[in-house]
C-alpha cells in the first residue's frame, strides 16, 4: 500500500470526492471560468481525470461548459446549495452561515 493511499484511508477521505471538491473550489475562485488545461494544472490532475470529474459534475448541474469559449464554470446546482444554506433555519440553530442568527 502506498503512503498516499494509506494517508487517504487513515483520514477517511474519498479521493474522487476530494478531487471534485478541489475542482469546484478552483472554479469558484475564477468566476469567468477555466479551460480544461488550466483547471487540470491548477488542481494537479491529469486532464483526462479532470474531464471525467467535470462530466460527472456537469451531469448533476454543478458545473457547465461553454463550448464557444472552451470554459468550465460553476453551475446552477451550486447556487441551489448555497441558497438552501441561507434559508430560514429552525430557532434552535444559531448560525446558518449567512451572518443571520
């Protein structure tokens, strides 16, 4: 077992989930979008791996692809998740992450 693999097993992380989250974080930092090559370099993944993850995220509307510009961007489902965080919360929950108590 490699050191990298044993570290992932020890932390309980799922590699593909960690990679997908790193893609979403990279796209959130570049609102105008990123090409596959730029994104793959930024998250330190082979372009083929990044593309498979992007395709899965696209199928679930977390990212979208603009073919005219060859850019990947965050999709509508990300906003849906964010808006649910800011929805009114039950009285016993103090902070919903949107600054409202």
